[in-house]
C-alpha cells in the first residue's frame, strides 16, 4: 500500500508557499494568525523610531495626546533659545520635515502591522501639533490652547480631515493630522487676533 505522501509530486508540494517559515510548528498549527504576524517583514528600525516618535507611541492611554504634549514641551524648550525673528521659519521648516519623513515611516509600520492606522504611530500628531504652534507667542496659555485645539480637531475630524484620512497608507495617516493642525492654527490665530487669550 502506497501512502499519499509518496504519490505527491514535487510541483504539488511546492505550489503553496510556507507562510510559517521561522515560526515554531506548534504556533503555526495552533494559531494561524500569530504565525502570519510572525512571518510579516519587520519595518526598518529608523521607521519604527520615527513613526513612534522614539517610543512615545507606546505610552498608554492616549498615545496621540502624549505625542502632542511632548511636541509642545520640546518646541517650547527650543523656541526659547531662538531669536524671535527665526521662530516661525524654524517651526514651519520642522513641520514640513516631520511630515515628509513621517509619511514613509508610517507606511512601513502600517504595512508590517497590517492595519490602516496603528496606534503606535504618532509622528502624525507631531507634525500636526507643530503646525498648530507656528507663529504663536511663547506663553503657557497659548501652548495649552494650541494643544487642546489640535487634539480636538484631530479627534472630531471635520471635513476635509476625515476625507484625507482615507488616503492610502502613511499619506492618509499623516495628512489628516496635518489638516487638523491647520484648523487648529487658524482658530489659534483668531483667538490671538481678538485678544481672547490675554
């Protein structure tokens, strides 16, 4: 009596790729989802560091709020050391740089996690919060208002913020927060214009 394994041709055995390569057989058989996750390529270290804002995205609860608060604190420390005429230009340049590097970093982490917008990705909050800080006075009230406004627009997502979120991969992850930052910046300067923060 011949076993089925002996009748199997090499082409039949190699037809389906082994997705559990490098995964213990017990894990691959008992939990296909874990096996699939383990077989996904890991993102480059630079992408993980940037996307999580050097690990801040792993803080709980509310990683986005942690990232926004850290951005405000870092910007305040940097801005106080800059001459007043240079602050707006630096804030704008850093916001553009973070946006441009954040998109590919977020894309790589999202692909590795196979989710549309992984919670650990917070570089989008950094970009949006930086925009909300452009050309505002260095006072605790303006910093706090900028933080609250950005987080509110990021959570509520008025049009076109929600529409931008639907863009693919890192583009959608980052650009919706950029739009939320622009909304926050606009309202922030309205408050300043009408002296509502004095």
